C-alpha cells in the first residue's frame, strides 16, 4: 500500500466510488459534480448489494497494489433491513484486512477509504429533497415533507422505495411500477446537495467535502 503522507495538506484529487446498483450509479454521476467541483471521480456499479459485499475484498486488495496517495475510495451501500452497526462494522473489517485506513478509524491520521450507508436506500435521498422530486414530477403532492411519516427521510417505515413508488403512482407516474434508473436520472438533475434533509446523504456529502478541501 502506498503511503498517504500528503493527504493532510493536499485535498484528494480523484475518488473511486463503489455502489451496489445502477440507480445509485446514475444518481451519483449527476450529484457528485455538484459536490466535488473539479475533483475527478469514477463510479463502479455491481449487480446487487450481495455482489458488492462479496467482491469488495478482492477489489480492495487490487486497489491496494496501485492506488495513488492522493486518491480515495468511497463505498456506498444501502442499509435496507440490515443492522446499521453490523453492516458498517463488516465494511470496516474488510477495509482493515486489505490494509486501508478508513475515515472512521483514522483519528488524526490520513485515510484513504470511506464507508457510507444510504438509510434505508437511495429513495430516502429523494424524500430529503422534495423540491427536486416536484421539479421532475410536478403532479406529486407538495405536502409530503410536512407529513409526519415522511418528515425524517431516513426513518420512513415499510420500505422507502415502495413508499416513493406509491406517491408517484398517485400523481399519475410509473403506473406500471417505478423505473428506478429513469427516476434517478430525472430527479438527481434537479437535486441541490446543500438542502437535502436526509441525514445519511449529508453525512456522505460532509465526507466528500472533507476529502477535496485542503486539510
């Protein structure tokens, strides 16, 4: 593993992002430039969550052989119904076993890997920026964020994407079922990262900003 000795004085110049499915990839390709500015990035998609978790050790061992000192890896995965603490611990364990220093364990040291969870899944980030959803799909109800069950995007019960699909269908969209990649591309184009009320989104945004700002 190459040392990251300059990370404390130089912002990260490139970020490799690993995600579990295509709609997250689509959304991040539109959102990351709004957060990172001129910092370059790549997004790599997997077949599903289990595929990402299964392939992660091998991918990280490969990165460890060549990754430059001013690059960083970000792993973004849906929590779904998993225990948040256990899932994060599994990701951290994989990073440690492949000789990466994670942000969570860095303390005052430089780090080169960040694990982040979307709670409970990507659609929570849409609920966190309802203005973007309404810009993309104007017939959906404007009052959704004020309703108690949707007020905290990361605490919506009964399945976030299912709730999102129901609301869009009531507005006359996706009568045949939510097309996730299409929705991601349409909504993310309107999203403003600074106003999103999803805590999991803001935790990701804060980590990304920390990487690219000189520290």
